[in-house]
C-alpha cells in the first residue's frame, strides 16, 4: 500500500516551519557575521616618527613589536640627545661638590635609541634628570607607550568611547589630571566645562588633539591609539598629555589609559610603561 499523502494544510505548515527554521539559521549566521565585521581592530591615530621612516597606518601586534627595535626620532639633531636617561647614583659613589644635587654620578648615563632600550632602562630605574633630558623624553615616551599599547591590544567588539569626532574624547577627560584642587566637586568636571571660563584657555584643536594653557603651562593632548587593551571587550584609548612652561624651560609628558564601559563616565588612569 502506498504511503498516505500528507494533507495539504499539514504540508504547507511543514514547509513554512522549514522555511522559518532556515530563515532563523540564516539570520543568526548573518548576525554573527555582522558582529564580526563591526569589531574594530586596534588603530593608530597619531603617526609615529622614526629616524628612517614615519608610520601612519594601523599596526598588528607583531608589527608593533618589531618597531620597538627601530631608532626613534627625537627633536634634536645632536646624537648625544639619545643619552637622556640616567641611573641614580649608588650610595657608594664619590660625592662631587661641583656636581649639581640630584644628578647621577659620572658614567651612569644610558644611551637609549629604541623602545626596547627605553623600557629596559626604565625597569633598571633610569629617568631623565635635566631640562634637556625631560624635553627629549617628551618625544620618546609617547612613541614607546603607543607601541606597547598596540602590541597588546585586541580587537574591540564594542566601544563606549565618543565617536562623533576624536577630540570629543579629549574634551570628556576629567580636569583632575591637571592636578587641579578646588572646593566642592569642581575637580570632577571635564575639559568640556572649561573652554569658556577664565580657568582654562583652549586656543587650538584639530581632529585628534587639543591645546590649551592652564596655571602657566601649555598643554598638548593627543589621542595616540585605540584598541581593547584591558581585554574586557570594550575599546580603550591611549592619550598623551605633553606640557611645557609658558615662561621657562621645563617640560614633561604623561600617558593615560582611557576606558569606558556602557554609560559609565570615562575612567583615566596612568598607562603602565614598565
């Protein structure tokens, strides 16, 4: 006896059920694919200058690690400028009355040409000592931090960082990084609250940086790179804060790791260089 044909309405229901299953499977596959496509790879936002070339394209972890062996360009043509780090004087070093206090003993200076040299010197306790040393360090430190950041950052499945234009992130930084002290909650304000006040004068900005003066210092804030550095699934940012005295020779640089998860305020902490 031949098999009993399936009633038409049952066939129709079965076909629709199969189509729905296939459609859901296709939708899920498409969604997963779109999710992968929306993952943002680590990005280099500010070009890095070396003596042989300038890098302005995105870098893989391997490429960033390789660049740590390249000679970094500094703001001086003097070859001795690369001797800008020094180990602290040992307790057994002979005291030289003619030597300014705080300077290292003779022979303690370290020549630093690459990021690899720089990080190793920092681990040994080396640091800049003179105003010239600190000025050279402002060239070296952002490059070192950026390569360290990109050598460890993963793709970012999600991002809560400001996206409208890069400088929006910089305007959202809390003013506490200026070592600002005041009564009440004013220190919790962001740079966005200050442009039209007499406390901070923002006089220039572009796509990735802003410049302003505050308490006798001129600041240059630049977003260096983005990527998931802390591996929490959200995009992080590396920000360089360079400064120098408006009247004087002092200069310095700080690096901030900026994190944002969901609708929480930006969290800015010192970026670890060691």
